[in-house]
C-alpha cells in the first residue's frame, strides 16, 4: 500500500497543495514550523480520522478558513482508490471514496493504514494510562475498522452513565431511587459494548506480545527477546490476570469469551455501585484499564514507567510502533510508515538500526529538520519544505 498523490486545501498551513508521491522512502526536510509534519499528519488523518498531534479537528483547519480538505490517491494491489475527507468544524465531517459520499465518515477508517513514529511516542511508556489505551484502540481500529463504532458508542454510553451517576449522587428520596433504577438501562449497554471492547483488547495484546519482544531485541543494545513485556490489567476481575495467575487448566486471560467477560463485568458493576454513586463516576470498564509495560527477566521484572532509563524508554516506545507495524503486515497488509522527526532523538547507531528495520516497507515518509539526521538508506526522494512550499530536491 502507498499514497501516490496528496491534495490539501486549507489544511494546517497549506492553502492549496498537490503533491505526487512514490513508493519507497521519501524525506521532507525543513526547519521546525515550515509545514513538513503537516504533510504526513494529513495522510495519518485519513487512516484514523484523528491526528497524532492534537485531540480535536479545529487546529487542523487553516486560520481564517471554515473547512479543510484532505484527499489521497491510495494504491493497493495495483488498484487505485481516491479517499477524501472534508473537515467541517462545528458540523459533521464528510467522507468520499472515488467521489462517492459515504453515509458516515468513519467508514473510511482503515482503508489506508499508517504507523507513525513521533517524538511524543515517549508518552506511550511515560505518560498516563489513557495514552496506552489510545495506542491499543488506534491499532485495534486499524485491524478491525468496525471497532471505531464500538468505541464511539461506548464513549457515548459512558458519558450518559456518568451524568446519571452524578445526578443520583446528589438526589434524595424518590428522585434518587428513580435515578438508580434508570442506571440498569445504561449498565446493560456499558456491559455489552465494554465487554466487546475488552475482549478485543485482550486478544490484541496477546497478538502483539511476540512482535514486541522481537522489536525490542532489535532496537535495544544487548536486549533479549523476553526482556520487554506487555500485560493488560483490567478493572474487571477476569481470573487469569497478571495479578491472579490461573489454576492449572483454567482458560487463558486473553481467550475468555464474551459471555464470561460480560458476566464478570456485571458482577463488578454491582459490587461497586455504592462507590460509583458516592463519587459520581463509572469505576469499572475499559476506560479504567491499563496496559502494563515492563522490562527485565522473569525473576526481576520492573515497570518501564518510573524505572527505565531514558534510552530504555525510547527503545520500548520504538518497539511498540515496530511491533504494530509487524502485526499489521502479518495480517496481510503493508502499512505506510511515517517517521516524524524521530531521528533527531536517536544516536547514530539507533538511527541505522531503525532505518534497517523499516527499509523494506512499501512506503516510508520521513520528516527531519536537517538532512544529516536522515540515515542514508531512507533519504530516497527528497523534498525541501519552507514557508509552506514543497520543492523536490534532485
């Protein structure tokens, strides 16, 4: 898979841009603030309908404009499709494939797949649990686009349930009784959607784990394949969790069925009812879960957050992205790799290692402030980016 042409209209710093792209490595070189990251951000936006830099669409619209357009010609298995998203702040976005409108913009998600390496990736290991949950959900949606709808519906139900919990917490008498009775409706929806999301995350982590070990071994000096581990810690007690090993013959944590998860979810909701009413917030569900990252041998395994050095943390973050890329490739696709200003953060040896690991990708898009930061094997086609102008360098 690769993008052969990118068109932008009022996206970030670009009023109008038409850019031809080719398979292989392409490097965009320019000082900070010149617009090079905006180019790869646009392609990544088509992949997930969200940015790896900001949480909302508003900053993506050029100052003074009332909408933006991102269009890309995507080549897969020799066939080309034109994907297009129109961003309308304050109104519904619109998406098209080959000029035909889609009923819902999220139907475009996953048609082009990207894996982005960026300086902010350090938050995957040093940031809040929400950063790691987002990492899992983004990858989950790329593998199974329908989960974009599951996650959106779960978030909607969670918001409504939290509002009801807050109201019930301050109500008295019959008003409180009525609010508590209404909770059962939202409980059912939270359990249904949350169990589906939780089951998918558990299986995703199980699928990702071997690729993570191999990737960390490749990017960290002297590391072994078993040094890097990822375990899913659920707010729903599920038996064979990292905290409570299973008895012999028990079902593996990531192999639990939907009904088993839903039952455990319901029991835990009931047991936490008083706490939830007192605090006015939902305390059980995928929104409270954590991806636990650790380093070391079986005898001495420590969490990356708080114990790993800066170099180890960077290596782990890179390994997570490489593992994502390898997992998607194993699914039968070759994602577009975006290396957004990451080489400035790495020493010469790690630059060469990363370049060697991704050199076989069908398309690699690199941004860098100076050309010297880009390893020789990834310079490929080069563009100079300055003042919103993108010029090919021969």
